[in-house]
């Protein structure tokens, strides 16, 4: 399985929150930060950036460049609230997730091909969900590693989606200025340019040992980055509070069998993610959004946590009975919360549960080693058959 990393970066985050919350600011040059003599720009909207205004710039300079700029004092509570909502959405798209700041994160999406057939589909899905739920625009970069993914997210801003495929790393990096390499600040950039390295292609073509003689061990790191090499893992430092999966369907679901199958699929995805993190969930929630956009969520808890599909599915079936279905279903979501790690609490049925969890983990390992198609549950096969049938029908039409 190829490794794919996605970098999600919100566009002009603070300024975008201000424009979202105050319609009068939309389309205008908004500058977030103090406007006093000692003030500093925190973020500028893209309308203000056209005048050369950027973050960390003294406010007086921003005034000079953009006399019509509207200065807004930061509202960090509002930014934190929006950030929490965005990061919660991100958790649905990856098993490994590394938050970088309020408005950006790395996600390992290597195993998401099961649900999304293309990398572009994953990127579009997370951008759409963030916009639909938080009403903010994100740019997304997808690539084989963190360095390239972060670079990709900046290639087509704002509202961008850029993918750097395997085998194209050198070609895409070559024409870019050396300052685009990770960790190259103003001082290193000046030294590189003074030594004749203006573009990343210049570094790629450097004679063996020359960069090392100029920059020591840093020279080898620059060379590796110039060829798009970066082996750093995703470091998940944030404590996960919930693990969920949801999907908005192209057509409202009305068939009880189809609704049942979708709940089974979401239950399986949540169970696998729980096992990957060595977690169990005591609380399971079922979310239903109808065609009218009415959204209903029901939850139930149990004494012992679980990370087994069949138990999560059974709880969801019970929860479904508590939701009157009067119209087509637009979205289904399943979430596990009240998480805990370590062994399950002792009970009369713990031995049976341990056997079933061991079998589930064995299935996880087979799929990891040989691909998800190597061993499948029946409802997944039914889903694939339905999609294949839909493709054939569209071809006939």
C-alpha cells in the first residue's frame, strides 16, 4: 500500500472567520491585528494580500500598503471554536492525524482508498464537509510525504486542491525557488543564492559533496528535500475524544436494506479505527440527516467498551428504532466516544469477546498485508456489487 499524506490548510483563517461572521466584511480587505503603532498583522484576507499585506507585518506598514484596509481585533475564542470543529471533521478522514496549528494538520490517508476511489475525491470530500459545516474554505495538498503535502497545499491557494504523484516529485519541485524547501529561512536562502543556488533544480544538480561542504549535515537534508524525500512519520499527539465515520449520499436513501447496509459499513470503519488506536468505545452514536436537512442523533452507552463491528452495528440498530423515518435519508454517521485503552473490563462474556476481537485483528492484518479486497465481509461485497451495477448502467445510458 502506497503512503499518502494529506495536508489541510485553512485559507486566511482568522480573516475568513471574521468575514464569515460579519457579512459586511466579505469581499473587503480585512486585516486581523492591532492597528496601533506597535501593532502586528496576525492574518490578512486575500483582498488585503493583493496590496502586499501579510502576517507578522507591522500594522503601520500595512496601513501604508492598504489605506482602505479594515483592521479587526483578534477574537481568539471564535477562532478556537472554528478550529475545534474543523479538526473534529479531519478525524473522520484518517487513522493517523497530526495537528500543526489551529488551522492546519497532516493526515495519513493511505487506507482511505476503500471509501474514496481517487485521491482527488478524498480531497474534495474534506473540503466540502468543512465548508458545509463550518462555512470556511480549506486548501488541500496530497503527496507521498509531509514535506510534499504541505508544499502541495500551497500550490493552488486559495480554495486549492493539488496532488503530487509518485514519480513527479523532482519535476514539480525543480522550477521552485529554494526558499520553498522546508526549513529554509531568510539567512539560509541568502547563503544558497550567494553560492549559486536559486532554484530547487540547482540543488538537484549540485555536484556530489558540494552542499555538504557548504552547509555540513544540513546540506544532505537540503539535497534530500530537493528530490522530494521525507520519511518523517505522522505524530498523533492530540488525544482522540471520538472516532466516527459518516457519508452524505448522492441520492436520499429510502430502501431499508440499503440503510441497513450503510450502517453496517460505517460500523465496520469505526471498529477498525478503534482497533488501530487500541481503543474501545463505551458510547455509540447514530446520526441521521434527512432530505429536508433535519438532523437527529441518538446515543447509548454500555458498561464495557467495544471495538467490534457486530456490537457497534447492533447498538446502531437499536438506536435506529428510536428515530422516526418519515422521509429519505441524506446522511448517515456512526461515532464511538467515551473512549478507553487497555484490556476490556472483566465480565462473564469477556473470554468470548477477546476471541472475537482477536479474529477481527487477524482480519485487519490480512487486509493490511494483502489489501482490503483479500478478505471482506458480506455487506462490503454487496456495496461493491451495487456500485459496479451503477457504473454499468451509466455506461449503457
